[in-house]
C-alpha cells in the first residue's frame, strides 16, 4: 500500500492503493467513481479514458500511485452541478450512444480534444476518437455529436 | 486482467535508479510511460518483481538542440516531442512519425525513450532511429555509454542496454538543407501496429540524391535498413523508374514474418509499395524546400 493524495474533479482525495492497482480501479473501487468504465484492461478500447493534468489518458495504463499529485477529471466531473456540458448535451441531442458502455471514454477523449482544438473538422475528430471502440453505434452519431458540440462552442464564443 | 502483485520504487535521480537496477537488475523493469509495459503486466507476458518508475527523475525529460543534434530525454512524452518546434524543424522524420504512434491518449503518456527501449520492431520510433543513425545514451554502474542505432536493436524487444543500465537520452542528427522525409505505413486500422512501415529520408543536392535512408518497421525482428535501395538511389536524379527499381531492390532480400495480419508474400508486396510511396513523398518535399 502507498499513501497518495490527488485532485479528482476539483476535490482533494486521498487513498492507500496497492501498487498494482490501476488508476481506473482506484477511481472505481476506492473513490466509488464508477463512471469510468473498464473494458479491455490493456489499453486498447479507450473506455477508461480520463483527463489527467489536461491530457486524455488511459486510466488502465497507469498505476494509481503514479497519479499522486495529479489533477484528474472523470465523467462525474463534467456535470458536477447537474447541468450537462455542451459536449454531453450535443451527444445527447445526436443520439451518440446506444448501450453506453464506451460513452464515458468517448466523452472524456472528446472533451480533452475539443479543449485543444475548438475548430476541429470531421477528419480531425475521427482521428482523435480513433482510439476509442464502440460496438453499437457505428461511430457516425458520435462524430456528429462532437461536431455539433464544436459548432455550439464556436457560436457561444 | 488485473496486474500481478509487484514492488514499486520511484527514484528521483538517475544515480538512484542505476543503483536500484544494479541491485535488482534481473527482477526489475523500468517503468516510463507504461503504455507497453502495463499491458505486458496485465497479460502476464512480463512478470517483474519490481517496477522502477523513472517519471519522477528531474532532468530526464526535455528536447534540446546542440552541436548539430537534437537531444531528447528518455522520459519526454511523445506528445511533447510531437508539439516541439525543435523536433519539427530539425528532425522532420521524427515529427512525421510521431502522430502515427498509437492514439492521442497513448501519446499523452508514452515516452520516446520507453518506445525505443521496448524496441518493438513494428513500432515507428525504432525505424526512425535506425534510418537516422540516432545515438542512445545509457548510464550504468560503470558510467555512460553511447550506442549507435545500428547496434542498439539486437532482436525482438531486445536492445544493447544491459539489465543494470538506464536509457537516459536519445540523440538524433539535425536534418540539413534539401532534406525530404516521409513515414509511410500500412495498418488494418489507424493506430494499429503497422503491417509494414517505412521511414524515408532523402537529401537532394542540385536535383541529385546525395543521401538516401530507408528503414522498415515490421519486416524483421529489428528495424532494418534497405541498403541495396539506398546504394542505388545515391547519386541519381529522382524518377518513377528509379523508385520502382529501388522498391524491387529494397525487398529482394527481405524475409518478413507471416502472421494473421499478413503473409510473408503480402508483407513484401506492401513493403515495395511503401518504398515507392515513401520515395515519392520524400523527394517531393525535399524538392519543395519544405518538410
């Protein structure tokens, strides 16, 4: 066990995970933040994507102890006050999910990407989402949702 | 799968890390970005007793240019190199290859040194390092060694680094005027490992190829230079016929592996195709003056 302190969704959190525990399992089991989904557990599916110090990362490909001192945002951090983010609303409006298992990963990946690339076009969005696997939608509605969010962000600014 | 139980040390200096390696070399793995090592642990393909996490070592990360070289610290994240102006200007072949590594979230954590020390022969960075004759700086109990790329890659996931040595820096030569580059790869899906990849760097001097470098990924258990094609190209003017002949020579002695992603014959056909594509693209951007 190693004692760690980190920021998660704006709050300071502490824990004592085993070394072998991934950040994904620490978020889910120790902090009860089960919105981060664990799919393949070896970095292929993207379901466990969270934002770590401003960058999208696979939370199954790092140890919880490595996140000590970091600032982590999970899906639970996006609508903290009950109001969905622009991206979440746009994905809702575009029917960007079916079973929903992959959705948190897509939302976190797209949140990080749109933050850095507000003017992204469809090709860039498809590229950015290429590391996330969805077995239901065929991706079209997900891409449409992210494009709609980018458009709404631009209209607002 | 969940990771197996493992011990963990997070040294804060290179000396401390080398000390740990000297003590526990045979049972330790060095953890940098973890984008290859953590899956190996999850799949039980690697079973180290100890992880030596080098992410907290100050001074092991960063990009700098000096003496005609670009020096990249081992723990420099791939996205940092991808966004580096120095890399884009001075090592355009590396800049061309970086966006093809895995996916964005992988490049957030993955490191230049980690990928090159892991030495997957199908990965992009080993081919780039081999094409450019990069140098590998390792630190061990008896001091520092500089290992040329031609000697670094010894076999599948195997390098010249000794178990008690730590890779601390990789040095790439800065590209001169008239350099054109390209990284071509064929994969089933974007972000997958290449069935065949090719790093190409050409220098055009007065319309003539004065230096040609081609290194394949995915054709062998190490990245391999296409020496016969390089010899043919040197001193010639770019043309479609020349590139066709270079493609033929590049693959004539190749003996690629066959697996479920492609048979040996298919890999040779793809390899010839990426040579033609790579040479066209590299000659085009060398002649155009930009990269």
